[in-house]
């Protein structure tokens, strides 16, 4: 059945529609707000019951947050109940963010020690007082939650011998996120895929297969770096030094090989791909 000419849009209508669509696209591009540079960087949490470090890049975030009074179990094989209790004391998370304006951010989790929240988001707001950041999580009713604080340790893209690795990286062998800023690095890794953690057995397994660390690096010109572990999801791994050998590959990829105490290469070897600077 032929369509009557009167049912077809006029040329002027089409032009107006095209202009409106282009304006909308232009608004989306121009109205996207970049986060304030003054907020980007490395932070040390100043909280009553928890300690840790976070990094905020122009596109991503990561944090490791641990209970100050978490137990320090004796060395050796931990029991299931001890692992489950240790898991409950750690909060490891990372993902992407968007700046909403008016000192307000939206965080979306791409990785979390509580895997059931991966893919969810929350919003928070802040004020700055010198290097001290005051921040509040926005509650479901729109009100601000309790005051939380962190102190800035370094600006984003800080210079230094480790600065060639500044940016956001993802692991190729398993689910994980790595952010580096100057001589600071924070990473969280899931060596196995987890979907739910609720029972004691599930918590114990999560403790085994999730790893998170915050470290300060001493990078050398030969690609070697030695990292002092400041915070670790497994308390027995804090205050130790990890050595790595960095090798640049094609398309921005890199290979990281762990080093023995004598500086020689040893397993494991990991591959990382850059996401954003």
C-alpha cells in the first residue's frame, strides 16, 4: 500500500530533527564534567576503626580498607573460622567514576571483596581543607552519612622513578585492577571468580582467593622495582618487600615477573594491559 505524501515528514522537519539530534550529542560531549584535578591522587584514610589507602585517577578509583583491630593469627595453616573472620575485616574495591559536579562523585564497582555489589554504584560528596579531604556517602534518602576523612599523600601523575607506570591497569590472567601514582600502588585481585560470599566456608575461600595490597615502590632504571607492602589483605604479608621486573610489550601491555630476594626472576609472571592514564 503506497504511503501518502502527507504522511512523510517535510524537509524542514527533517532538518530540525537533525539539528536537535546533533545538539543533543554535542551537549553530551561538552556537558560531561572532568573531575577537579585537586582531588585526584593518593590518600591515606584517617578513620577511627579502619586504615588504608585509596587512589583516584581521572577515570578510576581503588581502595584497600582494613579494620585496625583485625586479628593477627599465628603463622601456619589457618582454620576455616580464622579465615572467615579475617575476610570480614577487609574492604577492597575498585572501579570507574563520574563527576556529577558540585563536589559530588558517583562510583561504580568493577571489583569488590564483596562480589555481590560488583556493578552497583553509590554517590559521595566532599570538601577539601588543605591536604585533608572530608567526605560523606550519600544515603538512600539523599542525606549525608557520617563524616569520613583522608589525607592526601601525592597528586595524580606524580613524578618519580616509578612514574612511567602511572595509570590504570587490568590483569590479563585473572580479574583484577591496579592503579599506580608516583611511588604508590594499590591493587586488588580475584584469583578465582566469586559470585556470592555469605557462609563461613565461602568467606574462608574468599580470603584465600582475594588479594589486595597497597605499597610504596623503589623503582630502578633497569625495570626492577622493590615494593614495601604498607597494607595487605593478609596481615602476615604486611611490612615485607616484593621485587618485580617490568618489561614493556607491544600495544602498551607489560609483563611483570616476581623477583626472589637475591633479585633473580621467579614465578609468577603476570601480564597487565593499560586502561587509562
